[in-house]
C-alpha cells in the first residue's frame, strides 16, 4: 500500500501528496492565508497526524488524534473549536463534506 499525505482546511480534505515535504510545504503556504491547516499520513488504510499550522493550533489538533474515538479516522475538525468536520479520506482519494462515516478517513 502506498503512503500518502493529506492536507485539510476549511472543513475539507483538500489535497493528497505522495511526498511528505510537499504536503507540509503546501500546508504552510495555505496557513499563511490565515487558515488552520493540518497534515495527516495515510498508510495501510490508517491515518496519523503529522503536523498543523499555525503552530499555535498544533498541540490541540494533535491531541484530538490521540482520542480513542477519533484515532480510528472517523472525524476531523478544521479548527480547534470542534465544530467543523472533514469528510472521509479513503481509497487514495479525498471525500467531501459531512461528518465522514465508518471509513478509515478524516480523524
């Protein structure tokens, strides 16, 4: 299975990258526009938090990935407020909208 890096902001998973550095670089560029952005790695159908921008949001976003109910990849939050949710990420493509589902996607 291929490892991919997924960048999310504005309540959606926006882009998938094969290269970690490319994903992080793009996330930093997007964050410079004032958005809260996070990067996750998808490998073997599981997702793991990589980083987030701005740095002031990183700890809160990383902590959510450690919660048992969320670490299975069901929900993701576009801000530290917990009100926006990403769609699922599965099968190598980005799913849109909603609260995700029982897929290994989002966080």
